[in-house]
C-alpha cells in the first residue's frame, strides 16, 4: 500500500519535482464522493498541506457544505469569518490581502475558508454563492490553487456547480461502499455530459484526469487494491489510482498534520499530491 497502483513507484525526489511543476493559471481541485465516511475531508486537508509545503503558490482549502463541514475539524481555525462572511463582503475583495482577512492559515501555509456552523436558511451555501466565491478567489491570481471539499450532503445545483468549476477531481474510496460511491460519482459526470452536450468535453475530461484515492481508514481492509485500480482505469477510465495506507494520526475527527504521519502514509500523500498536479497540467 501507499503506492501508485499498477505503475512504477517514483522516488520521493521525482514526486517532489512533479509536484512543483508550474501551472498556467489558477486551478480548482474538487474532492468529491457520493457517499460519506471515506475520509474526503482528511485527504483534502492532507493533500492541501503537501501542495502548500512544496509549492510557492497561494493555496486555499474551501469547505463547501450546506451546514457545518468536516474540513473545519481537520485544519486549524483562527478566524471567525466564514464563506458567508466573505460573500457578504465580495465588493471589498480585490486582492489576496483582502481575502486573507476571511481565512485561517496553518503551519504549512495552507489557508482555510470555513463553512461555519450555522444551520439557518440564509446561511446555506447556494450554487450561485459558490460560483461568486470561486470567481473572486481566482480573479487577478488572488489564489493559484483552490481545493474544494464537497461535503457528502451537497447535492443538486451546488454539487453540479462544484463539478463545473473543477479542473480536476479527487475521489476518495474507503471499502466496498466507497468504491460503489466513487463509481456513482463518475456516472453522474457521464449523465451531465449527456444532459449538457455543450459541456460534455468538460465532464468527460474530469473522468479521464480523475485521481481515485483508495483510502484505508481501518487497519485491515477486504479490498484488493490492484483489482480495484484496474477496474477504475479500464472500465471507468480514470487517469490514476493511489493507495493511502491506514494511519492512526489520520483517524476520523482529528486535526491533520502531515508531519505526524508514518513514512508509508507520508509517501502516499506526496504521491497523491503529485498526481493531482500532473492531472492539472494535462487538463489546463
């Protein structure tokens, strides 16, 4: 485990080199999964920390949720401002320093825009609100790389808006249910491609550049990683599959710090982050 399945494992030095390769414009990476409990928020935080550690870009993780999102429990929060606060102040955001007033920032430099914990109707993130946030955070290179944690409770127009904004998707899969949920996610993209022919190339492109993370959230797993990886590559058509081994420091609910993970997990997360950048370079 902790490897690029079905492919030759690259040494950490090459992975780091791949991770640092330039990108031509601001990009959006969406972490999506039809089911919950696959460690999506954890991997969003971990990959974001890897990218922020190795790249000079301004990197932000966005908690896209209709209520309290999981990403806010995986990364340090020092700012009471939320995505709704930012939406209320869009007219005042013209550069990175303006947006920074609404974010928290951890040791690696990764910033976080939280969803907050309000369940009031007027605090629910909408598709239109999300689109405005992405527009302002990518304008004038305010942020170079945006990672969006799409909460499992997000459906309908908001989820489609997240998929529309994405240059690359990462789909975590834990156990058989997670694998099934990942397939449903890909089927949704095919459905959208059929429904909106003028956007078909975008949705199909998200499949062909997708990175699936077989996330081992328990010490033992009944999944046969190589068989699952072959299925995703040959039958679904994703670009890459990476296995992330179980690590007690990434257990559900805990704050993520990639410096605390074991060597195998650290290498897997580096691999996953490098594959994300490789997919981005192919899609933009």
